[in-house]
C-alpha cells in the first residue's frame, strides 16, 4: 500500500474482549475517576437480559450506579431529555450503554448533553467543537450492530455530528453481551463491517495504522459471512467475531468522511425497502468497480483483502480485480439462497423503482465523498440489474 509521507491517526477506544470481559468494567471506571455511572439499556438488551451481567459485575465490585432499562429507540429527543434529568438528579458521572445502532447514537447525544449543557445538537452542527473532556462513555454492543457504535459519528435523523471525541473510550465484547441474533441479523452486521473495512482500506489517504483496523475488520467480516453462507464449519464464537468486526470497522472509519458506498447505502435505505446493511452490501462491488475503471482503487489489493494468500498467488495479475468482484457477488448470491431471499443479491430483489434509484443517486451526490449524480446512477443501475459495469 502507498504510505503517505505524513499522517495522523487517533483511536481512543480501549477494548476488553472475551470471556468475563464485563467483569473489568468497575476497574476501568475507577481508573477514570468514575464513582457512579448511569447504566442504560435498550429494549433488546433488556429483553435478552444482557444488562444483568453488568449489574452483577458492578455489584460484586461494590460500585454504585443508576440503572434505566428497556429504553425504546423511538423519540430519542424525549428519551435523552429524561435520561439527562435522571443523570443529574442521581449525581452520575459516566454512562454505560448496553445496546446497538441508534441507541448508541442516543447515548453519545446524552453524553454531550450532560458534558456540555447543550440540550440540542444544533451548536455542534453549525461549528461548535465537541470537547475532548466529555464524560466517560462505555459501549457494550451486541452482534446486531450498525457499524457506527465505535466511530466518531453521531447520527440523528438528518443531523450528523462528527468528532474523534465522540468515539467511546471503552468497549466491552463478552459472550454474555453479544446476544443470540438471527443469522440474517448477523449477516447484516457483517456486511456493514465488510463495507467499512474495505472502503477504509482502499481509500486514497489510508495510512498504515488505519489499514491495520480496516484489514482486520474486513477479514473478520468476510470469514463470518462465509460461515453464515454455509461454507465451512461454523465457529461457536461466531457472534463474538461479528461483533468484533463491526467494532473494528467503526474504529477504522473514525471521524473521516464516509465513502460513496456509505452515502448510496444511506440514501437507498431511506426508501424503507431495504436496510442500510443490505444496501451497502449490494452496492459495494459496483462502487469499487466504478472507481477501478478510473484508476482510483487498487483491485489487486481487494483480492488480497478478501482471499487467502494462495488464491492471490494463483490468480493471474490481470484477473485479480475481476476475481475480487466475483468473490463479493458470489458471496451475496450464496447468502440470498441460504436466507431464502431475505438477503438481496441485487437492488431489484428489494423492489426498488427506477425513480427511487435516481433520487438516491442525487441525494448521495449532495454529501462529501458521495460521488456525482451520473456515476451514482450508473452504479445503482448496474446494482439493480446485477450486471458488471464492464
């Protein structure tokens, strides 16, 4: 890979991974001068009793904490306002969030409210910096993640705030907290992790430190997807692998601008006909193929990222790019079959119309790094048909 002559990299996330990882929470909290954290859990975490191990770990360490469980994802503004009032009333000094996706965005927003006193996100959207000295935030995700939990992104509807200081300083991945999501849910988590890893690894300004996170995220995600597609024996630690891949993908993104694949995925998901994960999984190979045609991405590196060393060595140099794209698309075909069509091979499988494709192409083009309407339309048309660009 090309190594820039100068680069910066920051990842403030400290990770505890494996059996009984949650037992380290009180020690890490006290090391950050935390005396009374507020433990919050979303509805799935409460239903699956994933908050209980955290409660037990804190109880055994004689750590006092406030607890609010079963928090719905709907109406985040009202939830943040009520949680902030509880946080202040109970004199808490940190947040432990057990959940995933939009719930972690809510936890990041709550942390901004109690750390800065700003009740809305508007000041941070128009230029106010997120302070480095925000309150400690612990994230305990499940295998049903959206890939942004560990990133420097906070998304609330149309509002996005970006800062490295939004990256949670503590992450815990424990078999007791990953849950037991369906195969389809884990496929979606792995697809996002794969897209995050691949796009970060192949971006023009990627540096060696960023590449370490991105490569590992992509390889873990690809391995998980092959297992979920029924190729090879299934590891009994698959949920841990998927959760870890998503976390590493978020760390790799950090707070850098998102890729064309990301913006197209978000725009397509707004139709309500497919998830962000499925949209990004389908679009990824076509967006990469489009950039490769203009010499903006090294497709040889993609094959090295997705396949083992033997496959890379056996493949003629001129065929490495097409072989990498074949790997991605063939994997989606297999996932489509094994999930009875719940994971789409093409955008047509999701029932998207040509008008919706055009709207998504224009919407993505409005974002930094989102491409232009014409190239976006070409990518989406081929992704809808399942036809290579060349």
